[in-house]
């Protein structure tokens, strides 16, 4: 194999190892990035929506209690504001269905909420229901608890999915580092081996040829060319020997 | 010592691993699993590092004994290192320590695993695990000799370095012929078992991987429950027969296949090995029957399989031997220490050395009775030379000494005594499963990282028959550069 190709081969090995590891690591890192984005898009927003819905539900419950106490204005205002927030976040969650079983859960939340809403939509103040704690306990609070449990289940479903995705991101991140680590170790090994081979087959050969040329210039020349390598350097050593013999013959002729 | 010559041959060993990684890549690609990239990069690393010395170093005509030994040991170590790359890159349960453990266990044909869910591995990696067994079973260097018949004088040196004196004894032929015989027996047994397992109802993939693991006396299965997964007496019978055959001296097997069956039966080592297995099966069957009373056939079925599995250093499982009665466990422990014949792919102290040890013991007793008598130790109808006798007894003593030191180290690391001792002898004998928390139904994954490093050292010591590795670690081995 030509000397140039032999020297290039070592660097080529290093380049290929680093290039492939680099491309792989970049690809893995990109997938880690998209997984993180996925966590935000798919899970975090649904969890936030569920939290807001629970908050709205609890404010609605307070509104119902205010109506029970006969405070119509404050009660209705609280209920209207909380209802608006709940519907806004329920619609948001319905547009962001990403986990298996989430759509069915949202459907049941909407049904349960419609049922719960129907309980406090009808007039309470100045009716027999005002101050009727038994009616609140049996009719309203149960429906409220049902919706809240479903919304909490929605949050838990997304939290579990978030945990799973986060775990896979951790694995991917660890995977992303590994090609680089392997490439570093492999390149270090190649560097050591390549340096030794260069030293042994190129540098040492050149030094021996230099020594040979120096000996020839002093009129001494070994009979045999002692080089382990073949190819250009071996040829060079032979040419030096031929040159020496030719100059010796020319000198004798002269 | 010429490092360039060593690099050339170690490079060839890495290229061998590269070839099998490429094969695993093809399986991964065909199955569309996620092991392709890890195996591909592993093949690239092995291939490029292996190829580089070939570009510079011209073929070496003759290697010195020291160089041969260094080539053998470094080939093992670097193949194990490169073999761990696909595991490291695939990730999952493979930390650096776990990947190294799995790779060493594969190449040394130990079969101990850190995996609790083997079926979760992609097919390409499963094939790679089995392939490491097959490469290691025959000895990486013997593989090289078989693949590259043009090694000339270097081949003889490498063969002497790879195979012990006892292993070479049954092979009275030129080194190239020896390699050819071993190679033919190895491939022949693998093909025969693959065919039979396929006929018995295994998928081709399972048949190939389990044949690789059987003939190499490895023990890696592609199923969590090992051979128990198939629940087939026929499959168990086929594997049992091939495990026993793989524990025989390959030279004698070759002779038997060529018609000289008498040679096989004439061997006192073979007779001892087969009788030992039979007695082991009988004791285990009896103790299981006495404990469970579940019938002789089911007890015989599991006992025969487990005794053959441990007694040949394979390590497949059809039962949880950690739950077996004490007597049966002691039989398994003895089998784990002893294993099968020299010149086979099995590990352990080997039946040959046990026969020599027994002979030396009897001779000593007789010598006490006849102090002036000249009483040789006999083996295979010939008196055992003093050198072989000393080497065998020293090997047994060193083997047990190292096993005790490793047990001590594992105990110090918090492993319970039974698991520590059985785990040590199982890894050192290249058997695979031990007892206690590292039994046939468990794995080595829960052990501390340091314990796994200790066990990989014992695997390598056992595979390289101790002295080769110790010699390489001796500073004097590297200091003296003359003599080739």
C-alpha cells in the first residue's frame, strides 16, 4: 500500500469514528429536545388545565354556598366567573388530547360538569333551597365531588405520562452521551496504535535511511537494507544504496 | 517482543468480532429492531481498529512463545472490550460495568447475565450475545487459525498458547490439522444441533442461538426462563445430548465420528466424566424425589438437564436449582468446580485434572504402604509425566485459592456467602448460574458493580486457565524483549 494512503488511513479511521459518533450524538440530542418539547406540549399543558379546572370547581362550590346563604349577587358573580374559567380550560384540554384514555375521560368530565351545573343554575335564593344544607349535601356536593375526582384523574393520567416521557428522556440523554464516550475511547486507542505504527514504520525507517546516507557519505555502506517496511521508504533506501554503489564505481573508474 | 506483530494478530481477532457484529446488524436490519445503530457502530469500531495494524504490519512468519501468549490474552481482553460496545451503545440495563460483564460472560462462554428481562433485547443484540459464545467457545485465536490458514509457524505458537497441554494431548497432528479437526467438530455439532432443534419445533433464530450457546458450553438463552420456556422434553433431550458431547475432547469426538468409537470408550477421562454425570443425575433425581415425591420422571427430567448443564459448564436452566435440596446443590457445586474434559469448550478444573488428582492421591496412599516402590500415576493408559502432574495439582490448588480470595472479596462487598462462593466458582468455571441469589432462575444484575468486576476477572482467569493472564500481568513478561 502506498505510504500516503497508509498515513491517511490512520486519520481516516479517526475521522470516521468521530464523524459517525458526532452525527449519532447530534441526532440523539435532537430527539431529546423534541421529547422535552413533547412533555411541554402533551402533558404539562393538560396538567395545568386540570389544575385550573379544579380551582374553578372549588370557586363554584363557594359560589353555591354563598347562594345558600342568600348572597345572590356575590354568589352568581363567583359562579359565572368560575364557570367561564372551567369551560375555557375544559375546551383547551379537549383540544390537547395526547394520552390514551384522555378523550374518554374528558367526555365524562363534560357530562358530569353539565349535570353539576344544572344543579346550581336553577334559582336558589328566595326559594326553599336557600339554607337547605341537606339539599346541598345530597344534590350538589356529590356532583361536585364527582367532577373534581374526574378532573384529578385527568391530571394524574397526564402526570403518569409525563413521568414516563421524562424517564425516556433520561434514557435518551444517557444514550446520547454514549456514542461520544465510545468514540473518545476508540479514538484514543487508534491514536496510540497509529502513533506507534507511524513511529515504527515511517519515522524509524526515515531515521535509518538518514543514517545510511550519512554512512554512505563517509564511504561506508551496509550490504543489506534493514527496514521492516516495504513500499516507498524501502525503495528510497535501495536507491540510496544504488546511488552509493554507482558513485563508488564512478570513483573507481576515475 | 515485537508489539507490531502482536498488534497484527490482535487486529485479526477484532476483525473476527467485527464480522459477527455485521451479521448481527443484518439480523437487526431484517427484524427492524432498534439494535442496528449500536451494532453498526460496534462493528465500525472493531473493524477500523482491527484493520489499522494490517495496513502497516506485513505478515509475520514466526511468533515467539511470549508473543503468542500475549496475542492470545490481548485478543481475549480486547475482544471482550469491543464486544461490550453494542451493549453500551444500546443502553437500557447496560451501564459500562453491566456491558463489560455481559460481554466477558459471552466471550468466556460463562453465560452469567445481568439481564432480568432478556426478551426485551432486540434480536440483533440477542444474536450478538449468542455469537460471542460461539466465537469464545472455540477460542478467538483458534477461530483466527481456522479462518486464516496461511499463518505458517505463527499458527503453531498461537495454538500452543491458546490450548493447554492437556487439551492438545488427544490431538497428535500438525497444528493446521488440529485446527481443522477442531473446526470441523465445532461446526458439525453446531449444524447438527441447529437442524435437530428446528425439527423439534424451535424457530430458526432460537435454534441457531441456542446451538451457539450449547456447543460453546455458554448458556445464554434468548428467553427469560431459559430452556424452561419451551417446556419440551424433546428439546431438552437434544440440548442435553449436545451439551454432553460438547464436554468431550473434540479430538476423540472427531475420531469417534471417523469410526474409532472404541477410542472414546477407551479413554478413562471420558469414562470418569460420563460416570460422574450419571452419578450426579442419580443423586439429584433421588433427592428431588425424596423431597417432592412428584414422580421419578419429572425429577429425572430436570435433574438430567441441570446436571448436564452445570457438569459441562453450559448453564442453561429448566428449574430453579437455588430451591433444590442440599444434597443436590452440593452435587451441582462439585460439578461447577470440575466441569468436563480438556480439549472441549468447557471450563472449570476439568475432568482430566480430577483423574490425575485421583491417581496422585491413590499413588500417595500406595506409596505410604510401599515406600520403596516406583509407582506412576496413570492416565489414558500412560504414566503421567512429572511436569504434567505438578502442573495439574498446582492448577487445582491455584484455582481453589483464587476462588476463595474472590469469595472473600464478594463477601466483603456485601454478597451473602452462598451466592458469593457459588457465583465465584460458577463464573470461574465458566458455568453461569450459581446458587442463592445468583441461581439459575436469577441473575447477577443486583450485585454491586465492584463484585461484577471481580467476577469478570474470575471468568477471564478461568477461561485463560489462570497462568496465561497472570503471566501477562507480570512486569518481567514485558521487560524481556529478546528471544524471538
